[in-house]
C-alpha cells in the first residue's frame, strides 16, 4: 500500500516534518541503507590502508593522488544532471497516475442513458460495464507486475469473472500481433448500437455522449500502454547513474584525511569519519534512488501505485452504479432549510472559530479614502486640468501632437494653422523682434523659402522641430502657393484666390520700395487670425531673418527636409544684404503654383494663409 502521511502534515506546526523522519516504510533509510553502508565500509578500508599499511613513499604518492582527485571531482555537474533528471521522472510519474482509466464518468452516463428495469436492460448495462472493466484489466495486466502476478493467464481472467468462456474463444480467435486490450471496447460499442436499435437508448445525443466517454476511457488505456513502451531514454539514465557512482568513487580517495604534518592546504585537521562526505552521499544517492523508484510506478515498491486495489474498487462501484442503483431514488422531501432565506449549516465546538471570522468582501473593502476626494468632478474641470498638465510637460505635448496628426491634408494644414495663430499671438507680445528688409528688387520680401529664416527668438527653442515637404515644378517666376486650408477645395475656388492675390502684387512692391527708403520703427505683428472659413484672401505679413542655408534656384526635384529650425522654402536665393524693419508679403500667382506643406512638431512656426 502506498505510504500516506497527508494527515500528519495537514497543519504546519513546530517540527512538523521531524515526526516523518522516524517513519521506516517508504523512507529514504529503507531504500538507501545498503548503499550507504557499502560506501562507508569502502572509505574506512582505504583510510585504514593509508594510515597503517602503506610505507612512507607510498603514503606521499597516495596523498598527491588524493589531492588530485579532490580537485577534479568538482568538475562533475552533479546538481544539474541529477536535478533535471529527477524533475523529468517526477512529472512522468504523476502523468502515469492520471492516465489510469477510471469508470466513474462512464458508469454515470450508462446508468442514465440506457433505459430499462427489466432483465434485458439490466443485462445490457452490466455486460457493457464489464467490458470496460475487462479492457482496463487487460492493459494493467500488461504494464503492472503486481496485476500480472494476480492474473498470470487468461484462465485466471475468466475464472475471476471478467470474461466468459465464449468471450475468451471469441477473443483468441481474433488474431493480431499487437496487444488486444481494445477488443472489449469494440464489443461495448456494438452492444450500444444494439441498445439504440432496441430503443433503450432514446436518442442519438445520448448514444454520442456514451461513446465519447468510452473513447476517453479507452484513450487512457492507450496512454498507459505507450508510457510502458516509451521509457526515459536509456542514455540519459546511464549518464545520471555513471555521474553519481563515479563522483563517489572519486570521493573515496579524494575525501580522505591526510597527515597534517605534511602541510597540505586544507588538511590541517585529521578526522576518522567524513561527516560531510557521508551527508553528500546521502543526499545525492538518495536523489538517484527517488528517480529509480518513480521511473516505473507499476511495480511493487512501497510508493508504487496500488493497481490491484484500483481494479477491485473500479469493478465494484461500476457494477453497483449500473445495476443496484439504476432507478433507485430516495423519497423526495423538503430540506430543513425550506423556509430559511439564509441557510447556514451548524458548526461544532471545534470549528466555532470559523463562524467568528468576518466574511471576505474583497481586498479593497476596507480601503479608506478622504472625504474631499470622494466628490465627482465636472468634466470641464477635468479637461482643463489635463490641458494644464500637458502645457507643463512640453515633451508630452510634442508626443500628443504627433499622435493626433491626421494623414489627410485638411486636418494636417488646419492643425498647423491653429498652432501658427497661437504662436503669432505670443510673438505679438515679444519684447524684441528681428526684422529684415531686402535691397534687391527681385527679392523684395523675406519670403518663406530656402534662403530665409525666422526671428532669433523662434529659432532657439530646442524642442522645436519642423518637417517640410515640398513638391516643386519648373516655373518662370519665383511665386509660392502656400496652402494651409483643406486640399479638397474646388479648382475654381483656387483659381479665384490666385487671381485676386496676383492683382495685389504691384501694390505690394510699391509699398515695399517706400519702406526701403524710410526706415520703419519696430514692427508689431498683427493679432491672431480669424477662423479659416471667415477670412478672405489678403496678403500675409511675416518676419524673417537671414538664413545660413544657401538656396538652389535651379533645383526642381522634390525636397523633404527635417530641421530643428523653422521651415524655410524659397525658389530663389536670399539677398546678400538685408535690412531690418521690412515687412514682406506672401504673394500667390495664378500661373504655375508651387505646392507647400508644413508640419510643426515644436512650439514655433511662421506663415499663415490669408
């Protein structure tokens, strides 16, 4: 019988496991004491030979050999090899137990699914359940030495009542070179089909459920057969066994106590009993013995499975379930808590302490929260607090802008327009603004292009990043088409805007020539622009300063530029001499327009659309 000590360790007490050390049946002492005595006897024999029988020069040679063995014995990976092997064996051991076929589910389905209280119905149920038990007996007889000793031949199986003589003749007439434990399961299915034809199994769903449970039962029988056929690879078992035995054979010499007078390092103390070496043998060799016992749990060791007990139990309860308990029901009556809305079973004096414990309501049931933090807040205040928190963290604001950027041109440019309006409003109150003018008539304004730049206050923000994407077409005039609105506007509306802007070109140049002659005072930027839908086409003023980046007017290829400075796109190079206080206007021509798109990922961007 398997050694069971579960009740002894049900409660963790002081030295609770110490009581288990005195148990002999199934203990490590019973398994290992012979090997332990043999190891200690060999160690003692070598020690006596070294101390009393060897001459002086041979003692010196033995001492050198002992030091050498002790040094290289640690190279054997005992813990790794042995620990992994035992883990594999223990997992396999428990999987084999869960593969033992149990008839409990099958007998319940059979008792409720196959109807008929007459002798025919009783005969069908008992015969089908006996076939299932016979299949389990045949597979356990094939893998367990204890069951085979109980039923060594088929005559013993017939005599035990698991098989009739006619069934044995039928069983032996079916020739197959393989194990025939599955034949009773086929008889079961044939008999279930007969019961379905006779109407004792009412519908196909019940028949399907019955056959599914039989297949689960038969599958476990097959798993036991495969566990018996497929063992742990022999090479692995040999490696572990050789590692353990070779390690302790080396320890017989390497762990000897040497003469302290010779002055060998680590041999200052002379003892006759190697306590720690014996403990190491006890642990490692005991670990190997655990694997030896569990690698085949269908033997006759103390901790092997009680297969004969399982056969007796399964056969008895299955027959009772399908025969005596068929249709057997106690009288249905009201329970004692019929009128009690809160039924509570009673407690004994030994378990009264359980009643005093409060019912568990959850880990946060007793959490304390201040009253001022319990009030709901309006959604408007929550939104304002979120905006303030974003403004305090510019890096998070930059990340949110990147996430909220839409791929469409309309959302792309409208977001840039809103940011530009806010930035111009901040610049309106700036104390110092760099201004620029142009002496060249061809480039009368500091236009947004390759050769321009922003005021110094805008270009110094380390968190400002501008990505510009420009598609250039060959054009005869250096005119720009800057679009901050939606790209989905009709072509007719674009032509109207371009023509209206072209009329203002001559007036813009005349005003710039007058401003070039008379120095203008400090420039103040206009207030924020109104929404895009309510504005009309008009010139846009912006400020620039000279840019260190040269321009290439002959380049007609697409330009994609990312810089920490604001976007500068111009068809012509910037003038060599610039004067402050000149206001430039972005002009739009009605012929050969250039398309310009700008995304500001920082905090400053110049350029608006009238």
